[in-house]
């Protein structure tokens, strides 16, 4: 191989190296920075890009997709001096690659430290109960603070989430005891309210029953009064005989009910029953039409306390 061939080979290798240095292929989802003599000049977008060989060089390779950053677990003291273990995640995206490349050093480390510091600051202003029950409020506060702090870096924080807010084990046991006592108290109150309502309903039921019973007695008394008034009006023209007929009729019906009772084997007839026949006879005399035949009369009823025969041994 002579000198000419060697020179041509060197020139060919130099041309290949120059072309390779002047062509850059950027993958999708990334943006590269171009530095000329150490100074930032422009950005290389995804695809095929041309640069000046040996003068321009690739500086930083940045991922412009949304990135999930884990926030390590740390112990945080609340305002009421309770210690809780907290960790979380941050969703962020590079919006200005030039700022993200040159405005902050070690971007993920800076974002992690910023998130951990603000978690301690936000939770330190809250009580333990608020910390456990206001996770959404904490996430919103952290998002506003971290997104505002990372804006000069060209980073957009879209979401901040606390994954775990865990108090110490002894505090968890105390909270469980408190929760159990509170549930038992609520159950006792509910039982007392139930008993109270039951007593109230029972009293209202008794009151309603008494009112209805009184109304029924009042209506019965009104009916008895109306019946008595009707009997009195009916007997006004007939006199005492009609009234005695009415009483005799009631007496007969009561005696029939007493005699017809199947459980009664012995019926005691009072001595005053002798007056019953006289009342019936007077009633029939009352109902006889004027001028009509008189009803047949039976044998005379002896006075009360005597027996037929009229002997001295039969006297009362």
C-alpha cells in the first residue's frame, strides 16, 4: 500500500467519523440539549437531527414524559406531638427542558428533598386526628406548594399523593380502645332511646285506649239515657202499670238466662218472685182493648212467706 492509498483511507475514515458526529437520532419521549463550546444553544427533538461535528455536542438527555417519583418513608411529628410514618408519590413532567437541564442540579434528588420537607411542614401544623382524616387536604396543600417551587425549574407537578400515614403501634391500640368505647356508648344511647320510645308509645297506647273506653262508656250512657227516656215517655200515658210491665219483662229475661245456663244444676228462686205474676197480670190488663174480654186469671198467689193450706205451721 502506497502513501496515496493511506491518505485516501484516512480521509474516508475522517468523513465517516464526521458524518457520525453530525447526525443525532433522538428517541420518542426524550429531548436532548446541544452545547457549543460548553454553552447551551438549542434542543434536539425526537427524530433525526443534524449538528455541527466536533463543535456541537449533546449536553443533557431529558425525559419529557410524566414521571412517578417515590417519596421515601419518614417520621413526622404532628402539632399534638404524635409521631406518624408517612410516604408518598409525586407525578411530575418536564415542561421546559432547558430550565430542567441547567436551572437545577440533580433534579429528582432536589424534587424528593422538596417534597419531604413540605410534607413535614404541612403535617406539623395539624393534629393527629386531622392528619388521619384530612389526607385529601394534605395532598392539595402539597401540590400547590411543590408545583409553585418547581416552576422555575421548568417542571410541572400534576399530582401529590400520600400513600401511608401510619401512627405508632401503641397509639393505634389506644385509638382502637377509644373507638370501641365510643361504639359501646352509641349502642347504649340507642338502646336507651329505643326504650324511651317504647315507653312513650305504650303510654300513648294506654291513653288512646282510655280515651276510647271513656267515649264508649259515654255513648253507652247516652244510649241508656235515651232508652230510659223513651220508656218514660211511653209509660207517661199508661202510668205505673206500664213501668211495672217493663221491669217484669226484664226480670223474666234475666231469669230465663239464669235457668238456661247448662252449668247451673241448682236454681234458687227468690221469694220476691211471687210479685212477678201480679206484674204480668197487670201488664195483660193494660194491653187489653177497651170492652174486650178480661184475660183469665190463675189461682191467687199467696203472700210472700206463706204456704198453701193456711195452717198455723205454715205461717212465717
